[in-house]
C-alpha cells in the first residue's frame, strides 16, 4: 500500500520497541524499516513484539551506521519531534504531514519518516537533514509517547490518506523529485554563492543558511527546478570570479 | 482534557499492554482506566510500561469483575472490533467515532470505549452492550493491532477532536501569504538581478524568466520568504554595482 514509504528508527534503545514498530508498520501497510545504529539490539527480544505476522518486516529491516546512509535514495525526509520550541518553526501535525507525504508519494517520490531515540528524540544535527518536522499533539501531562505508539499514530494518518484515491488527471509526466543528496548539493552550492556575494555572514554561514534551507525544503523540488537553481548559483559564482574583488576571487 | 471519557479493557491478557495503555491514556488526556477481570494481572509488570508519568493512571485504574459493572453510570459505550464482517454493520472509523464521542461529551455525557482481549476481541455478548462499534483501518496483511496501539490510535482521534481548534503545534503564527502585487515586485527584482549577473539573455528577458516565474509561482510564498528573496536580490545588485564591469554598473 505505502510501498515507497519507509520508517527510520534512529538509535532506538529498546529492541521491544523495534518489534512493536515493525508490527505497527505491517498494520499500516509499510514494509520498509531501517534501523540506524540500534542500541542493545537483540532480535530475540524484538521478535515476540513483532508477532509472527510482522516477522518479515522486522527481519528484513536494513541496519546502517549513520543517518545519511539510511537516507540515501529518498526524495523527502521528515523528522518527528516532541520539542516544538525555539527555532523549530513550521512543525506539522500528523494529518498535515500525511497529506504532504501522500502528495510526494503520488508524484513518484520515496519518503522516509525518522523517529529519534526513546529518551532524547532527534537532535538538531539529525533534524537538519529533514525536509520537515512533525509533532504529535498530546496532553500537557503526558508529552512523551512510546516510540512504537508514535510510529503507529503517524502511519495510521498516512494510511488513511492513502486509502482515498482522488482522481488524478492525465497530462505529461512530471519531472522526478530530487533526492536528498541533490538537495544537499544544492544547499552547498547556494551557501557558496550567497557567501560569495556577502549575503551570508562569514562567521556562522550554516546558521544563516537555516531560513534558506527551510524555504527550499518545503518545496517538492523537481529535477528541472534543481537544474535551474544550480544554474543560477553557477552564474553568481562565475560573476564573482570574473568581476569580484581580489579577496572574493580566491574563495 | 477528556475528563468524562474512560477506557475499558475487557479481560486484557498481558499486564504490559495495560501499562502501555495507561501511558497512551495520559498522552491523550484521559485519566480514567477500567480493567474488567484482567488476566494474569501484575502491577509490577505493568508499571515500567506506564512510565513514572502515567503511574497514577495505572494505579488509579478501577478493577471490576464484569462489563455491566464497568459500564455503570456511563451515558454511551462504544466497542472496538477487528471483525467487520457478517451482521456487524454500521461500524465507524476512529475519526467518525471521535466526532460522535466529542458531541456526546460536549452535551454533558460520560463515555466509555471498550477494548477486547488481545487474542479474541469482544464477543457478541459484550458488543451487545455497546451503543456503537468502531474498527481501525489496517492493511490486509496485518489486521491485528497491539491492544495499546489500538488504544492510542482511538484516543488520538478523540484528543484531536477535543482540541477546540484544529491542532497547530507551538511556534510563532504563520506568516501571511504574499499578495499578487508582492509576487510581481519579486519577479521584477529577480529579473533585474538575473540580468545583472548575465543569467538572463538581454534580447528577451521576459521569455527567459518564464521558468523562474513558474517555479516561484507554484510555492505558496509567505511574507517572510518574500523578504528573504528580496534580500538576496538586493545583495546581488549591490554586489554588481560595487564590483561589476563598467557597463553593468550603469544599468
């Protein structure tokens, strides 16, 4: 059903939760599970929670060392967070996220949803790799959901959206969505270009890039648009090299 | 939040699931948990799954012998079932049920949702005591949800409905969308900037702008993003004036 949707568990702490998450995946039509550096992982502890039905989801889970490795080949990545304060703006509700994911999947995308470890959640380092963030509404008294419970709620919303298939009119095939790798290449190129024209401050360009990243992440960037933006960056850099002050030319 | 909503677990088999259900109740603003003849019940096995936060929900759970006893004083009772065949018609989805429950609660009702044992679910004897039945949509391959997972999905829908306004996660209010006038001002500014760095051909810039316009038009551009992009244009133009060739400076 949700063939091109994957659940990524980042450093999960309890194998039992991994088992429960595998079962939740199966319930909601997802069969791609990726574990990033799982802690204390033990298939024998995870298996009973997955039940016989979801054994193949659990045992077929890909285990990798780093999040970038896990995200290779995906066209959009969404992170889950319980922390909604600070700079974490534009955080989606599960049903909003499900709508966005549905759209991405229908346009041929491959989507990953990343869940952080039970105790700490995702840090800024991991969420910076995400195209968008989502949080599950909770009561004030109990803001922390069990990991597998968070998985089932989010997938349930995605499954509901996938169930109704509205009419999609014909027309020329859309350009394919860009991969996360292409998006990162574009961000690097944008950063370089905006530094070259002194739009970004030299002291902490990563920080000043955040609004730019946020802006381009919300767009389901297609390959032709990627080419367009890369072309603009190339031209800015060419211009600076050709005409800029000496110091800039050496950058 | 959902003060007059109660979760009734009918003959639950695993104390761990009771603990997880207690935690799910707390997450979704429900603090009334009723256990009907729990099997193998052991608070010590349930407690870790409830976590310290939901300890009071678990320990405050009322334990009774029969379902009629559990349902005393409620104004509406809804049962959950995975079996949707046969005579079990008019079974609601979780969101439909949540709407019905919301209405009942707002009109001063006291509502119970009954979940059956892990292996068998509710029998006709128990569902005959219910004002309505609900089932959670699942994939064909995995129709059986874990008990506490079923609890969290159903309560999540109720909690969403109970939040007066649709749930919007924390953070500053969204920026207003840009007007068509602002978008045109941005396009003019972008064209000027892209001409200045020779990205657009001088002979027919309007034509070469088309893909750029198309790209920015598909975005629901917000005011802060407009400001960001206008800032980039300003900087490009400043850079060209400061460092560009003579001819460009006069443009």
